[in-house]
């Protein structure tokens, strides 16, 4: 299964490195990344493989949100099933 991670906040050095390091800590394999800087706002969407998560999905999601708070970013993790359900026509 996959998860969609969004990261938004004021641009700073090392955001991608911090987020990817945290994902690796939970055994999440990053499959795809799209990022851009809109004026001084950093915006990133990541797709991660969560099949081998070493904690429950909710714990991973909470940990990423907490890390986002610590680096003054908004980080949201959504399971692909929920994402697909929300965007089904």
C-alpha cells in the first residue's frame, strides 16, 4: 500500500532531507516526489510505500505531523485508500 504525504510551510534548507530521513526511520520507501517553491512557501507531495512500516499507520502519521510542528511545517499523511475514496467520481 501507498501513502500520500504533503509538506507545506516557509522554505528552509534541508526540508526534503528531514522528511525523507524521518520516513526511512519508519521503513517507508519514497516512490515519488514533487516539490516547488511558491514565492517563499515550500510545497511538496510525496508518495511512499508503507507496506513495511515498522509501526501502525496512525502512529507513523502522528509522528510525521509532530515532526512537522517541530520544523514549523504542516505535514499530513493520508493512506492511499482514503485518498482514492475522497477523489472517486
